[in-house]
C-alpha cells in the first residue's frame, strides 16, 4: 500500500512539475527500516531499549502474578473469613491493581518511559540518517526523496519547490488590504502580489546593493571630509607657527633696538654729568 502510494505521488509530482518547468524531476526513495537495521548504532540502541522493556515487562508480570495469587487465596479462604476481612482483602487487591495500572502507564503509556527513552536512544541516529539524506539530495540534485516504509512520505525536497512564502503571502493578503486606504497603495500591493518569490528576492538584492553603494559613497564622502579637515587643520597649525615666529622675531628686534637706544641715552646722560 505504501509502495503504491509512493508511486502515485511520484507520478503526480513528476507530471505536474514537468508540465510547468518542461524539465524532468529527479525523484528517489529510501527504505528507512532497511537503513536503520544496517546502522550499528541503531542496533545497539535497540538492544539496550529491548533489555529495559523486558525488565519492565518482567516486573509487571511479577506484580500481576502476585495479584492473581491474592485473588485465588481470597476465593479459597472466603468461606472462613468474616465480612470485614473479605472487604479488607478486596480493598488490598484493588489497591495493588491500581498500582499495576499506574505502572503500565508510567512505562508503556503515551507519555511513558518507553516512548521517552526510544526518542532518547533512537532519535540521534534517525537525525544522522536524515542528515545523510539531505546531503545526498543536495549532492545528487534530487528534487524529491520519499520513504516508502513509513507514513512520513517525503523526507527531502529541493528548496526550489518550497512555496511556503507564496502561501504566506496569500494568507496575509486580505489583512494587508484592510490596512490600505489609497488607490496608489492598493495598486502597489497588487503589483507586489503578482511577483514571484524569485522576483521579490531579486528586488531585495537590488535594494540591498543600492543601499550598500549609498553607504560606501557616504563613507567615502565622510572620509574625504575628514582628510580635508585634517589638511585644513595642519595648514592652520603651520600658519599659526609661522605667525608666532614672525611676531617673536619682530619683538626680538624691537627689544634689541630699545636696548641700544637705552644704552645711548644712558651714555649721553653720563657724559653730561661728568662735564
């Protein structure tokens, strides 16, 4: 049945996609049970789990036999027991049966230890198998890979067949329309809805490239501005240094002339005093 379902799905996908793309799809299938049975780690994990399960079953059988023995003993001794003792023995049996039911749920229930430990032991190995499938699918460029031995169906699909984004766009279309008020906004949204994901990706890449180019231009302009400011500051500093030297030299000459004049005046005064 699973094999027939796999064939029908494969044919439908192959025919539909081939009509759209005019290109045959590469489809493969796996036998997950066969793969797992030939993975040593899976075998080891299965043996470990089976050992634990058998231990739990033995414990359960022991408790069931114990309760069954209590029931047989009660029936054999019932004529000799008082009503109070019979009720007490029956209550004890009911209590033991409830404990057994709780144990069954704890070990084998939907959320019991068997399910949890099976996930802990086997899931890492199954993940390893799925990783190998993904690697093979990408390496051999398969479009789809199916598992014929389980209800999982498809275990690999090429990303180009992923239409999740288109589905999301359809889901959010009505909500987006309610938020629009002008014809221009509605026309813009309808234009966006008509684009494919690839076209959206191309537009996004172009926008990102334009933003990157704009950022580079702004960075270049900012760098040039810093360089000009640095040159301007250096020129201003050099000018201030030259100006300071000129003023210093001018002051030095002035002080020298003043000293000469002062010396001449003192010499004249000294000569007059001597006369």
